[in-house]
C-alpha cells in the first residue's frame, strides 16, 4: 500500500474545510433546536458515544484503504461487490433526493428575506435552477469545487458563530427564551423525539473526504483533518443550537424560517438591523449551495468508480474528458432532484411539511450505507489485521467490537425514528410513515434491480475478486 505523499493540492487545512463543509449542515440547526433545551444533552451524549468512535473508525479505514471509492471501496474489500453496489447506490442517489429538501429550504428562506409574497411556482423554479447550478459547478474542475467547499465551510463557521454569540447577547439584554436548568438539559425522549435522527444525520460525512485521495498531498493527513473537523463541528452545533434557544421559545421555532426568525430577533427592526439580517441570511443561503456541491462531488466520484468496475450502469461512470469529473453521475443527480422537486411541489401543503417529508425520506436512504460501514470495519480488522495501518484505532478486538456495535445501533435507531417518529410514544402516524416507508422501499428495490443487472454481466466476479480480502 502506497501512503507516500502525492502531488495533490489538498493539505490538512483544505481537507478539514472539505470535511466541515460536508458535515456541518446549517439547515438542520432548527430541527436540533426544535428538540428544546434537552438538545444540549443529546448533542453531548451523541458526540461521546458516536462521533469519537465514528471519527476513529473512519480515520483507520481511509488511511489503510485509500482510493476514490471511499465507503464503496471499504465495503467491497470486506463483503464483496454485491454489498458495495448497494452501498454506493444509496450513498449516491440520496444526494439527488436530499438536494430538493435543501433547496426548498433555500427558496423558503430567500422568500422570507427578500420577497415574503413569493408564489410557490417561483420557489420551485429557484430550486430547479440551484440544482443545475450545483451540477454545473461539480462538472467543472475539482479546483472550482474545492474552492466552493472551502468558502462554504468558512461561511458556516461565520453563520453559526453569529447565531451563538447573538443569542447570548440577546438573552443578556432581554432574558432567556427557554429554561436552561439541569433537568431540562438532560437527554429526554419526551421532548422532540421526532427530531433526534436529525442530530445523527447532521454528524455524518467524515468519511467523504476519503473520496478525494487523488487530490491530497498525503493520505496520512486524513486523521488530522477528520478530528479537526469533528472537534469544530461539535463546538459549532452546540453553540448554534444554544444561541437559537436563547433567543426563540422552542414552540415558535420553524423548520424553514427558524434561522431567519432568529436573525430578525437578534438584529432588530432598524435599517442597519434589517441589512444585517439580509447579509447573514445570504451567507446561510450560500452554505446550502456549498453543502450540496461537497456531497455531489464526493458521492458522484464513488458512484463513477463503481460504474467503471461494471457495478452500476455505464452512463454513471461517464467522465469529463477536459476536467476528469464524473459528469454522468452528476447529471443523473440533477435529473433526480428536479423530478423530486416537481413531484413534491404538487403534493405538499406547506414549506415546513415539504422540507421535512423530503428530508426524512432522503435521510433514511443516506443512513443505509452506514449500516454496512461499521460491520465492514470489523470484518477488515478480523480478516486483514496484518495489513499496515498508518492510523490504528486504539484497543483490542473487544474494544473494536464495542465501538462498531454502538455506532451501528445509533444508525439503526436514527433510520427507525425517521420513518416512525412517534414510536417512543408507542403510536404511529401512517399518513406520514407510509409514504416515507414506500419511498425507501422503492429506492431499495431499484438498487436490487441494478444489482441483478450487474450480476448477470459475465466476468464481474473475476474482476472484483482480485480486490477482495482473502
């Protein structure tokens, strides 16, 4: 295995900013704050039992098995091409399903900031325009994409810092909007259990940087980048959530307009205050674009690698001759996003409902590959333990079992709660859960049909067997 420095352009800082842009999602801060003050306890608990093990496991895998496929490569090494195809399919297609939710929030916030009476048709048009702008950026050179993600990361840090500091300053002048007692801070299933999976969703993506291995100066920089990103992420999410809860009562937090409402409260109604709301609000909107560029870049590269191995349709692997970017995978993401935007625009009643239904559906698909990631880590430790590991998770095999098992079950509960958010109260709202369940089932079925297609191609077992662990 070659871990010597390459001629790539991404050092630790660039890698950390890429990871930050992938992991931090400003659009789910309002979902976090909707849990209430107990969100603080939930964040802290999740960081300790999930983020630290997840970061360690990702660092070991990304340095031991470097390659543009990322999670696809690791699952393939552990369990073979069939599970790799499933992994890549979910990992890639979820971007096209998630993009509509992000850009619906963009359009809703844009209207709130600049055109309060904007009709839904205009908002839908904005979503489609942004979808294809994202595809265009990702079809251009990697340099352009990395530049966009770096700016996106810096803007996210700025926005969340403003929300955090602003919330504390507002509370000092006007009193705290919610009760911050020890009992209120402790994790509780009674408050906003429906939004708990959003916390897990908000923390995923540390492994995405592994898909950029060809662009790195040295793959051994990945653990530093991962933990720098994880530490900054932990602080910012906590800080931003507290800031919103300091200023806004939990029962008045809107999923789409919550950040805008907080900014208006923090900066007031003066001319300068309104100008600041627009400036910071515009930064928030730009972070949405940065987020989708980051995920489209990473997920499409993994899908293209799978397609080049004959494991996804050939069109997915089409690369730009000029820029060496996965234009086939990117264009398909844009098409899927456009179809979903138009379909949900016909059926949804409000922007909050539209945002959450698409978000929950796409998030379930997004989390499915992680159900394969943690078992793959264990399998590779067991059957390929002698391989040189530039970074190795501390502890014996029992420790590795414990870390991987906890991470696995954290993902399981997030998937279940996305589909059945009322489950902690032992009730199910089928009007909500049935469409999400059907949507997830359809995506799984399409993946199985693709898998059946690739399995029928002669020679695939021979091509992939050389890459598998013996």
